[in-house]
């Protein structure tokens, strides 16, 4: 592990550092933050100062504090959503690959149709009907995103399923769940892990975009996307407050992408 | 020629089936959700008679399949019903906004497509140079940055620091084309930046892929100049993936415009969709959602058909 880290290129190390910073900020937000999440501490849109490292937001809350708590909420929600999407997508994809026949056909056609609709439009339509609660948001995005995971895990599982050791396990009389858990899943891990990074970025950006549209995570919960939206008016006065949360979003996704790039490079076994 | 026609017809048929299924999804999706639309809108304190009357008005008392066909039939004729929020016909709301969205997407495409193809070819020509690396950095940042981040940076630079372009892209029919273009400059530039990297990378990858083939080796051994090899020998064969990626990005432009329209308060269909979602004006959401999906699917279909037609191996069958 450490050896691998020592050999890693500078870009991967930067990515790792970015992700670690974000995770620390998310985990220890209440300890690091100088103020409370929704505490009003001063005037509106104060400039950067020693008291308020990044200034204050549209209600006079400390922006640095909000960004720290935002890391917590935004990253946690995106992570849970991605995890859920992977559970659904992997189970579906593996089932389709091992059962084949009607299961495969039915699941694949449903996924085809869902993927033909642009995901933003689909999500907006569904959210307009079910309302914008946090649970609805997570379920809708996880379900829509799982179609992409399904495609990948089905393709990967198809390859593995054709190998001899799976056939051997099958002849031993193992059940389908056992096959999926013990034979296919461990061998499908590398592409799925890389995909997890990419899907996380996508889900993270997508939730940020929905929150930015006012249809994702609702105030007063601190969240980077909605913070951009709430402070957007500042920019026409030459106050660049919305760029901080927007930049925080970009910062984390760049970090994750750098790690994924490196991981793909290592997993593909290419040498420079 | 016959096999191409067959392929294309098959693909178009599939596209039509997808469209029908999707119209069903939009209809049934709203239908199957828990609760009654009328009660939902009027709130829990509404009198039963009011709810009943409202259900009549929304035609909720008819059986679902009758409503589906009358909704779809109306959709084909451009009659989308009335908005719940202000009672106006949805067609009036949508028509002008759809043309605005398409205007914005097409202007962005007109800039982005030629530039990214040329830059992609250059990147393939000067592989692994500084220029090539800069392009792959740019790609990484555009897939990582949220669209609104790019938009606000441009706004901060070009409309707040240097006051050249308006930060609110309000357009109306009285404006001349030049005035309109000036008004939409910032959203247009944002969209261009967002899609360009992807198109450049695909062009580069397609050309590099072809540069590995023996006939290029042959051309090289004949002593042709590199630019000539790339433009006359490699590019025609790379056309199919390039056209494909261009059409896909056009589809992305139309849909991706939603967020940019909100940032710049541009009167497009995306802005209408977002407003209607927060007002829970379901008929408008259904109609504009279906229009977006239709445009998206049609462009994806066009991408596939064009890449079939422009594939030289299919065009000259042995």
C-alpha cells in the first residue's frame, strides 16, 4: 500500500490530499468551525477578515463555517446516493448476467428507456411530483444513476460468468446469491471501484446542480449548491462570495478525478 | 446501399418506439404516484366539491388510457393544455421559449464545433506536446467543474470587472440579431467552454486511432507532409466518430442549457421547466419535459444515423 503510494505520480498525490482535506472538514466540521451552522454572526456579505475568514453570507452567517458544514452535508448525501445506486445497479447487473434470458431482457430494456431520457429532465419531472424531500432526492438520483452502474456491472459480470471457476461453482450446486457474492463480485472489483469514483463525481455535481436550481437540499441546511444559489445576487455587486462554495465543489471533483485517473492507470497495468 | 437503408430504418424505428415509451413514462409516472393531483394542489383543507370540480377541469375523472391518448393527441397538434399556475395555454408559454433555447444552443454549437474540431486535429498532430497536455487539463477541469462555477467566473470577469457583457441575458422580439447575440454572449461562451473539451478529445482520439493504421504508415513512407496526411487521409475516416460526438454534444447543449439559463435568467424552456417544478405546475413540467426528451432523443438518433451513413466501410460495401 505504502509502496504504491510512494510510486504514485504527483497528480494522484494532489488528488489524495484534496480528498483527505475534504473528509477531515466533513468529519470534524463542528470542531473546526468557529461558529454554529445557522448562527447569524454579523452583517450581510462582510468582506474577508480575521474574524470571518471568507466573509459572511446573505444572512450574515460565517461563510467559512457554512462551507465546513456544507462539506459534511453535501459529501455525505452524495456518498449515500452513490452507494445506493451501486447496490441497486450491481445486484441488477449481476442478476441479468447470471440468470440471462427474460430477466436480462426485461432489465436491459427498462434501463435502455431510462437512459434515453436526459437524467436532469427525468429527475426534475419526478421531483415535481414527489416533492423535494431529502429522501426523495436520494432515492430518485440513486435509481436514475443505477442504470449506468447496471450497464457496467452487467458487462463485467458477463465476462466473468463465462469463466471456468464460475461453471465449477455452479456444478457444485451453489445458489445464485453465493455465485454473485463469492465468485463474481471479487473479480469485478477493480472496474467497479474506478467507476465508483466517477459516479460519485457525477452524483455530487448533479446534486449540487439540483440544489443550485433550488430543488435539491433545502435551506437552512448548509450545502454548497444552495449556497451558490442563495448568494448569487452578490456577484453583480462585485462581491465574489458565490465563487467559494462553487469552487469547493470543483476542488473536490478535481481531486476525485485525479485519483480515479491514477487508479485506472494502475489497474490497466500500463507502465509509462 | 440497401444495407445502409435497412440499418437506418431500423434505428429510426427504434427511436420512434423509444419516444412512445417515453411519453408513456412521463404520463404514467405522474399518474402512478401516490395521492391525487387535485388534492395535492388544492391542499388538505379543500372542500370535497371543490376537489371534484377541479378533477373535472383537469379531466381526472376520465379513465387513464382515454386521458393518455387525448394528452398525446393534443401534444402532436401542439396543444398541451393549460398551465395550473396561471391558466394560460401551455403552447403559448412554450413556443417562444423553445425557440430561445434552440437559438442559444445553436449559437454555442456554431462556435464550439469548428473550434473544437480544429483544436482536436492540432492536438492529434502535436501529440504529447505542451499544447496537447493543456487540452487534456482543460478536459479534466470541464468535467470536474459545475457549469454554474464556469458561468459565475465568466460573469465576475466579463460583466462585473470589465463591464462588456450583460450579466442578465434578457432578450425579446424587438431586438436585432446583433443585440440578441450581445445579450446571450456570456451564456453562449459558458456552454461553448463546457462542451468544447469533450469534442476536442473525441476528435483527437478518433484521429490518433486512425493514425495507427497501415495506410497511414504507407502515406508517411511515401513522404507526404503530416498536415496533408491528417487532413486528407485520416480525417475522412475519423468523420464518423466525430459527427457522432458533435450530435451528442448538441443534445447535451439543449439539455445542459437548463442550468445556464437559470444563471443568466435567460427566457428559455429550461428556466420555464425549473420554475414549473418549484411551483409544481405538473402539466407544464410534463409538456416541457417531453419536449426536452424528444429533442434529446431525436439528436441522439441523428447522431447514430449520421455515423452509419458517414462510415466509409458501410458506404462502399463489397
